[in-house]
C-alpha cells in the first residue's frame, strides 16, 4: 500500500512512497541491532561531538525543513523553523549534559564498594506522530542515542518526507551507519517490530488508542514503554490575573501548531468575577489570528493535517452546539481548498458534550466559568487526561498552591505550557506514563545496574 504525502493547504498528493514489506523492515531492524555494540562502546564524549554536529545540520537546513513540514502537515513556516531550532537545542543540551545524567552514582552497601550504573538497553523503537514531525522524534531519539542505544523510527504515514529527512540529519552529522534508521511502514506492521527480539523498548507519542495497542503488545513481550498520549490542558484564570496578558498568551497557547498540540491550552476555566471581561479579550485575540497558507511567513494558523481531522473536530463542535453550547466565534470549516478550520470559541459547554470530555485537536477553545479557585481545580481535574496545565494569577504563591492540586505532569504559573530539554516531560492518567527530556528522560531506556565489590 503506498504512503502518500498530501499538502493540507491544497489537498493535493505531492509525493508517493512505496511501503516497505515486513521482510524489508525486519532486515533494517536487524542492521540497527547489529550496529548497537559499536555505538554502545563509543565514548560518550564522541557521541556528544556527533550530536552537536546534528544540531548544526538542523540549524543549517532549518528553512528547508520548515518548508517540508508546511507541505506535509501544514505547520506555518515560522513555527517550523522554530521547531528545527528546538531540535538543535535538544542536541546541544544532551551533548553537554548526558555524561552528568549518566554518571555512576556511589551507593552504600556491606561490600568494599558499590555503585549504580546506567547501561544502554539496545535498540529502541520510536513510534511518532505527525503534529511535531521533527521535535517529537528528536525529543525521544536524542537522549536514547546519547545513552548508547540505537533507534528505529516508525513515523506517522502522512509525513514520510520528514521521516526520511530526519534519518538524513544523523547521516549528514556523521553518525555510524544504521545507528538511526527510518522504517517506511504502516501501523499494521508495528506489532511485528515490537515483537522482534532485537527491539528492547518502545516510545510512543500519539493517541490513547495507539498507546493502548502498543502497550499491550510490548507488555506481552515484557518490554519497557514510554507513552505520551493525548491532553486536554486546563488554562485557569483567577480573578487577580492580568487578563490582557492571559488572553493574549491564551490565544497563542490554544492555536499553536494550528491547535494540533497535546499540550495546547484547550479548556479555559475563568473565575466568575472576571469571566465576561476575559471572554471578550480572548475572543478578540482569537479573531485577530491570521489564518492562511503555511508557507506564508505571516500565517499564524495553518490548515489541519488531514480532512478527517477537520470532520472529527467539526463533529465535536456540532455536538456541543446541538446540546446547548454557543459559538462566540467561528464554529465551521473554512471554504475553499485545503483542510482549514476557523479559530473557534465555545461557551456553555457542560458534561455530556463531546467538547467537555474529549480532546479538541484544532483551533477550538472551550471557555467556562468557575465560582472560585476550588471549583476551577475541580473542573481542571474533571478529565481523563493529565498532561499539562497553566494557572494565571497576580500572586505566584497562590498559583503554586493551585498548581499543586492539578493532576498533570506539568503545570506552568503565568506562562504557556511548553516542553524544554532541561525539564522532564510527560503525563499521568490517560495522558500516558514515563518521562522524556532532562535527566529523567535519558534514564528511561537504560539498565539501572547495581555493581557491588566484595
């Protein structure tokens, strides 16, 4: 079955790739596994030199990669350039800090000496999504590679060009052959890769459904997994917040990547005394966002990645409106070619509506009122997800106290939720488990080995 690259701005097929056979995929997995001992035994200082070079490749080709992301999944080019730069930052961060994160740790024991060492596991399978087609891969692969693992990538089938370009980044940087490879396969062939005895762990970023499938297969094979799944992040605005700043950042936080981000702000929970004013400011900021061609540097919101995503999002909006919600702004797909959806603000959303309980993956915001901070926290936690959240207040200590009660892997006070190589990233509840980035991320796919000397 062919793997197609479709331009979301036009709906046109721009390139077709032949899907690999199961035998071809297995052969490459074998090659990556065979490359592991040599990579494992490469000094971490030498790995760091290559990783810094990968960062330089990303920076040097940032415009090229931004154009590729725009054409394959609709990301505005300014955001695509920033994504390539962020990947380079991750390369630099781990080149500098991996040795410290992986350093042996002395331990007390009844022997003459004991310590804990962090040894690579082997080959890690990365099953990655299309929405941040470079960053999601580098966020996983860079620490795995710096830890001494090799990596095979199964990327989303609508970004095959990005998948191959990422492989070329590592090749151009001088990494040994087969330390990182891309598999051009569909989701139907993933189980066999997980089941291969040569794959030692699996990292997946994607939907809850995909996470359950991968975790089930990996669990049957007793293999370590790290899952970063969906999110329905709360954006809590307390009565003493700077409303203009919260509204301005909120619109960006909702519509970053055209709203297709797991950590995008999705549910705006506003304390009752300032609800009307915040809604007015926020709707104005959302309306001012420029929707257009992702290749135009002025564009802030591009198309959704696929037509079925437009249909799914509109189904969620329609369900809410039919059950009594109101559209303060937008509410329909946009006319013309491409997979565009209007920036939308929904109010009056209640339990029983899909927009209340499901993740909205597109530029649609739900704004609801809370009578006080306690109810705001209760609404924030009334979700299956627990990836990120933010609190806006004039009192940072109050914000930190509210943050401590939010069931999420990351909570930002007076700031937009984002991933950062220096901070651990991941979720709780149905947003998954395990952590990426920082020291926690690089130790996910290692053997934490105790060494005892008598």
